[in-house]
C-alpha cells in the first residue's frame, strides 16, 4: 500500500481536529556548481529534531518530519549502527531477531499513520518545501506548530557556475573563470530569512524558532530581537558547547531553563504553550479519553507525578489512590442510612 500524499495527511488532521507539528531537522547543503561537485555544509545530525518528533507523537500530535537526507529519523535513530537507517533499510531488516533493532523498527512502523516524512538536501529545496508545506497546513489554523530545528545555511550562491570550479589558475583560465590567480575568492549571498513569512503562509500557526550561538553573552539579546522582529511564539536558545546539557525556552514573558533530558523539557514546554495558544485562539482539540491525551494519558501523568514526588508525598498519593474509593463508598452508605 502506497503512503498517503501530504494533502491527504493534512486533510486527516483537519477532519479529526488533531494538532499537527511541522518539524524541520538536519542541516542544509549549498552547491557551489549547478553540476554539483563541491558543497558547503551546515552540519547537523538531526538528533534534536528526531527525538522531538518522537516526543510530539507520544503527546498526541501528528508530525510532518522535514529532514535532511541521511540525518537521523524518529525511532530508527535508536538502532545501533554507524550509518543512518532509512525506512527502506528498516523494511528489509524488520524481522531481525535482535530486539535493539526490531523494537525501534516496530515502533517506527506503528507510528507511520501519524508521521509523514519529507526529505531535502539543498538549502534551495528546503526553502521551497518549507513554503509549500506551511501553505498546506493553513486549514489547521491554531492546531498547527512550526518547530524549526533544522540548521539552515545563512549563505548560498544565487547563481552558481554551471560546471565544476577548477582547482588551478590554469584550469580556471581555460574555463573563462573571472577568479584567476593562485587563490580563489567566493562571494556568497544571504539566504532569505523566512521566519517572518511563516505566519503569512499559515496565519494561525504557533511558531517555535531555534537560536544556536557560540557566544553565550549574545544569546538572550539575539533571541529577544528574533521574537520581536518575526513575531515568534517561543524560541529554543542554546550555546554550541552545552546544547545537550542545557537549553533556554524563551517567550515574551522571559526565559525558562531546561536541564537534564533537554528534548523532553523543550517539547513539554512547547506543548504547554501551544495548548494555551489554542485556547486563546478559540481552536478545538481532538482529545482521546482512552489515554492518548495531549501531554500523555492518565498512566503517563501518574508515572511522571510519582517520579517527581518526595517520599512522604508518595505515601499520601498511594493512600488516596487506594483508599479514596473506599472512603467515598462508606460516606455514601452513611448518608443514605442516616435518619435526618
């Protein structure tokens, strides 16, 4: 059976009023020639994006995962392998007896009804795909999220040469290249900043941007300028050297520090802010009362509460969970038997 089209995937989200997040993940490539031999890379393994996709899925969201080809994919990233596991390869090895391989593949396949994969490589493909996907999401209005975790190139060549750039001055002379000399100068153009267009293409969408810096002194000021300039609802800010240990979730009210399991903290914070946003904007949510609630079912919520409690609080929680129904029945019996 062939995979549904993106339009059909989004139409299903609309018909069921299910919140849907567009996650961009991985780095972009900038070709230096039209017949590409050399490229400039914005490197990213896609770990944060793929991990976040898993967490959004477990929170009841549907996910459009726009990823760099070769970067990590949700669930399949967990397979111990030196190379990326593609869906095609996963299909071939799905019956592997090793549970460290078979379990992630089974989980990936079980989530496919709510996961749509959109691959890209070059920055120009990324920009075009982002615009068309956001426009397609517009019927979801406030139920949609843009979660821009991709490492997008800031510079590119608008008009790259047709053929391979020659490595020697003689070769460049033969190719009628203006850059003749022992060295080689490359002038790059700025990639268009599309954050300001996101709410133009999809007016009701909740926008979560990302800001990575190497200098912690300028992080907050850069984030605040982005929120003001582009109208972002929140921004994940991090410093390159500590991005796996600590991040900051910014909104117009300030910054919240996230430590430990960073991706869990980020997604939980974004989901909470999105729910508030939906309520303010008058949207409606499809909430499954059988356990697939936004933010987790009863079992997941109870487990999270239990982990965070002190010892004496756990005793009260345990006692109320077990004795509460008994006390309730006794009170009802007492009231009915009592002669007023």
